[in-house]
C-alpha cells in the first residue's frame, strides 16, 4: 500500500514539475534582435521581434522611438511566421524603445516593450540661425537623453490581462511536495509495523 501511495504521489508530482506548454490562447514575446537591454555600437538595419505564435498583421502595432521620443521606425512592419521586422532609422546615440501590441487568439491584447541603447549615432543637425526667434526660451530637453540612457533598462515589459500564472506554479509545487511527503510518511509507518 505504501508503494502504491508513493507511485501515486510521484504520478501527481511529475506533471506539475515539468514545464507546461504555453496557453494556446495567449501570444507572448520570445526574443528580439537587438536583445532587450543590449548596448549596440552599430545600428541594425531592421528590428526583429519573435513571438510564440504568428501575430496577425491587422492587430499588430509596433513603434520605435529614440532619444527625445523621436520616431525611429523606417516603415511598415513585415511578417514572416512568428517574426515581425520593422526597418530601423537610427538617430542620436541613446535609449531606443520598441513598443509592441498584438492580439491573442482569445481576443486579449498583449503589449510590452524592448529597450536597447545605441552607443553611436548620427550627428545632430546644426541649428538654423534664421528659424529660431530671438525670444525662444532655452530648452532643458537636451539633458533627458543622457538621463534616460543612463537609467537601467528593465526586462521586457509584458502586460497580459490574465494577471500571471506564477502563483499557480507555486501551489502546484506545494501540492506535489505534500503528496510526496505523505507517501514517504506512510512508507515509514508501514515499515515499522
């Protein structure tokens, strides 16, 4: 009987400890080029995002912004299976943010961003002497690229409407451990008696 309980405990615990297949209804980012948090010296020609499932062009929106929130996407995204590429138009050196929003099979949108730092950039355009009026107030916006580039790049932020499933894994592991512990306790008792 103790052996049967041990086998039952293992049978219940093994599926819980194995990685589960992702939910078919929700799509998610699986990788990018450049990678999130990367520091690149040579600007890529394209930015590529890879997803768990093929995103639908009609529900996919990708934006790329550089220092001072300047747009850096050089055209419309192209789709190839689970990959989406967007042409990249580099500007000044600094932090670039690739924001995405895709639909899932269950209708819930999934959004997030990938951040990378371009360490070399194009030279800033020389200021026009005739375009600026004499009453122009000096801007402090020039300090923001250095501030944003120096801030640490967080992991790819991904927002999903289901609230996450990490707690389910914790409960499942706890149940498996209790089942294994109970099986071992019963085995000890039957060995004594």
